[in-house]
């Protein structure tokens, strides 16, 4: 069964021109995004999605990360690139596709999911679940001239990218994914609708504008302490919530 799924994964990526994501957010944060999103799926969307996924969407939230180090994927771009105006760059200089453009293509395909092979629906669906989360991670936007570099957060060595994947949030709360849902899924229907308005292209522009500040916060010595965590954790927390409501909106549009 695994070999069959892997075969379809390779076919899916080769035919669709998909980019595979890196580990923006860790498993807990990906699960939290999917768990919050699941609370806001319509009954029809849940029913239609269940035809293709044997488990909750939370179960598949980190699926794409599990294969990111495979030899076939090492040269695939996996972050959101923007230009000086914070606009999404569709095709990169090396000819590879920006992952958010690939996300939009996956959504376009899923609008005709009833006419697709079940295995391809499943893989496009898992891609949407994952990238809709990834694209909101503060460190997952690449700006001209900005570099991540190394960091030490409360004595732990990591990349500056990882500080925003999980480091700041882990040290701010240390919550499980269900605790994120319980604590953060508190917005009204009007607030959720406002956050979910727009398109993935709009969302990556907003993320780029809002998260550019992490490079202003970058320290020359790369050392970050608990005071830094307390001063900054609300940024990735807000991004996580937006990702969840936008993922729900995408899935409701496609399957609801």
C-alpha cells in the first residue's frame, strides 16, 4: 500500500509541477491549524472530504513534511518568495514554481474533484491542507536580501527559521494541538469571515507585509531569550489562527 501511495505521489508531483514544502511550523502547529479549521467545515465539506481521507484532516496535516528529504525533492523550492513590493513571485529565476502558485493550481484542480482519480484528489487535498498552513509561517516568506542564519533560543541552537516554526511558540506556551484549538479558536463568525477573505495570493502578500518585522528583530549575535519570546509570540500565534480559518474557507469552497 505504501509503495502504491508513493508511486502516486511521484506521479502527482511530476505531472502537476508541485513544490514540496519544508518544515514551516512543526507537527504540533500543523495539527493545531488543521484542528481549528476542522471545527469550521460545513457538514457537506466534511462528508465529501471523508470520501478521500480515512481520518481527520489533522491526521494528514504534516504528511508532506515526511517526504521533504527524499532525493527526488531536494532541489524543489518550498518557500514563498516575494519581491520588493511584497508581491508573490510566480516563477523563480531557476524556473521552479513558487509553492503558493502550486497551491492555487491544486485548488483549481480540486474544483473538478468529482472527475479526478480518487488517489489524485487525496494527494491534492493533502497538499492544500499542508501549504495553507505553511504559507502563514513568519519564517516561510523569503524577501530579497534577508537571510535566516543561525540562532540560539534560551540556550538551544537552531536556525532563525526554526525560531518561528516552533521555537517562540513552544516557549511561550508548550501547548498540545488541542490546547491551541481550545485557547485560540475564540473568534466570532464575522471575525473569521474577515480573516478568511481574499485569495492565497492576497494572503501571502499580507503575511509578507506583517512578518517582514522578524528581520528587524534579528540580533547580530543570534542569541534570543525568554524576554524576546514574550515580546514576539503574538505574531506567530496570529498567523496560526489566520491559517486555520483560511484553510477552512478553502476546503468549504472546494468541497462544501
